[in-house]
């Protein structure tokens, strides 16, 4: 007997269900399956776990230190290269020109040393006067004083020997304090603060409890 199409291929019958039809695809009932909540929240997109804060800070400091070391090395190499170029250029000059160039380099070095000695001496003198006048930050006085108005003498043979007219220092620091009163600590004669360094209300002076009672009850006097 000749069988029809459906008898030869029963698995193709619409609605046929032998328990294997759903497979691994899952149902369409809205269940999201296992795809949710697998990753750690806040992880980087590359899937690596974030480093603890302390470890991250340590890595940043190490990177900064390495960068500073590279910069210092590059600066030293640049100085060495410039010196080599200068020496090569000097070697090509005549003997007289070489002596002149060396003398100029020595004079420049002395000038730099002299300026450094003078700056250090004046800074110390200004800092002393700033402390006397109650500057909040002595750096304000050091940076703000008109140095062209200061009187001093520097020995030409020994630039480290400097004589400073302290009165001229005091006068210029005082002038700066008048011009910039917010540089000065605020206070009163009784030692009580008048407020913040940049203005504000005066903090009331604390009174003794017995004084308050005497003021409230005169009979206790």
C-alpha cells in the first residue's frame, strides 16, 4: 500500500510534541534567563576588577615619581649637551677669545651668586619685620615690599658680606601693612580676636560666671 506524505514524515506534523521541541531556546514567557546580574557592578568595560583606592593611589605616585626621574634625567642630558656644544664652539675660537669667554662665564657666575646672597639676606630682614608687625604670612611681606626703596651695601670682593639698614626694611614693611591691612593678624589690646583675618564679627569675650551673677544680683556685691 502506498503511504501518504504525513505517514512518511510524522515529525513534520504541525503541533507534534515528543518532549524535545523547546530545546535550549527557552520559553517566550518573559523570563530573562541567566543573563542578568552576571557582572560586577562598577567594573571597567574590559572586565577587569577595579583596583583598591590605596593601590590606585600608590600606582599614581609611582608613575609621578618615574616621570619626575625621567624629566630630571632629560634635563641633565640637555645641560651636558649644551656644555659640550659650548666647549666645542670655544675650542674653535682663538686663545684670546677663549680667555675672554671664560672670564665672562666667571663674571656671570659671580653675579648669580651675589644676587642669591643679597636675596637671602633681604628676605631674612623682611621676615623679621613682618613677624614684629604680625603678618599672617611673612611671604606676603617678602613678595610685596618695594625692594628698590631698601638701603643696603654688598661687598664687591666678598658678596656674602651684606650690610642692611634695618630701618629702611621696617619702614617699607610698615608701609605695606598699611596698604594691605588684610595681611595683618587682627586682634585687640586685651588679646581678644576681632574676627577672621579677612573681616568678620568679633568673638564675644568670655565672662566669669561669678561676674554674671553679681551683675544679675547686685546684693551679692
